[in-house]
């Protein structure tokens, strides 16, 4: 297995150093490491350029994980490409987990993510419009190169949860997404312990867009979107009753959700007709080649 690891980072210099140290210690020296930075303002560029275990440093100007992942994949040469967030360090069995799964013919493999407010310790799937969709954590996943090429990378319209959209499209190709518990990553550097309030507008624009794009405006799509909004709205009512939220904030969130659902459905239908192929990605890797502001390539 020739492995390329794309590490995305944004103002997480200390976490990134731990991530790179772990990759250097726990993967073969032949592993290709590509860091996609940006737009950071904490000196990340300087410390990465001083390291001799980073093959490529890519500077980008957009705060979009999809753009970051595509920018790294565009320069990767391995037959297997893994994606990590710079705040996570790989465990001892991480490389072995990928190698074993790929040797078994797996197209996509993921594993546990711990030590962060947004993590996972098990695999989840759902049934949508007769299709079984197996989800994965976008900050700890490895693809067989040909699979990601067939998907044309990630959809750059999405600034949130683009890995969810990718999972729907993988299911459309009937590829397997495997779970390997040894392919684990964890957050080693302490954070402030808090978790930012959800951006409900962005979350529901992403949800409605990816469902409309992949399945069209069928009743199940509308029901899933409305059901999710109703559940979150009821949670907001409980927070309102307990004093953890204000009426003004609850109404504002509801308005934001409704507006963004409409926008996501509209844009999703447009994207569905813009790319009628199985890959369903009108905003993918092949659509542009100006993601990188600067590339430092020492290969």
C-alpha cells in the first residue's frame, strides 16, 4: 500500500505538531504527508516548512474543509489517500487498520475518533430512499484512490458535513465503507473544553442540499428534513424552559433554519440537474484548479 495522508489545519499549530509527530512515529517512512493550511495566522507555515517529514505544504485561502481535502487530494500520489484533521494524532494501530482493510478489498475505511466534542466510537448507517448509507468521520477516513476519483472528490458547495454527502454518493456506487477499530485517532492537546453553539442555518442548508441533490424532491426527503427540524426545535423548547436559551434566540434560530432549508433544497435540485451522473458532484475536484495560493513541494 502506498499511502498519502492529507492533513487539514486552521490555526491549530500545537495540535498539528502532535499530529505530524504521531504520523512520523507510527507510519512507514514511505508515507506521503501533505499538509493543507489555511488561512492560518498562528505561524503554522513556518513550523511546517522547518520539518523534514512533510512532503508538501499547500496554502489555501478558503475556510472550507471540502476545499482543503480536494486541494490535498489533487497533489497526493498514493493509491490510498487518508484524510485527517490536524488536531488529531493517530494511534499505534492506525496504519495497520488501513492496510488490513484495503487488503481485504475495502473501498473506504474509517475508525474511532476520541478526545474531541465531535467524535465517534462506532459506525452508523441509515436507510434513505431504498439506499443504505454508511457514515464516516471526515477527519479520520481513508479511500482507495480510484473511488475518490470516481466521486470527483468532495462537493465544495458544502462548508459543513461534506463527508455526509460523500457517504450518500459512495452508497450510490455501492462501495463498502468498513469500520476498523484499530484505525483510531485522538485529540492529544487539551482544548478549552467548550463546544461552539451549532450554526443551525449552515447545518440545515447542508442537510437539505445533500438530500435534494442525491435523491430529488421526493416525499421522504422533505419528511426527513422537516422531522429533523422539528426534533431540534423541540430540544430548543426544552432549553428555553430550562433557561438555557432565550425566546429571541429560539425564534432567530427557527427563522434561520427555515430560510436555509429553502435555499438548500433549491440549490440541491439545481446541483442534481447540473450533474446527472452517478457521482452527483457539480462542485468537485475537476471543476477548478486554483485552490492553492502557494505550494511548497519537496518531493
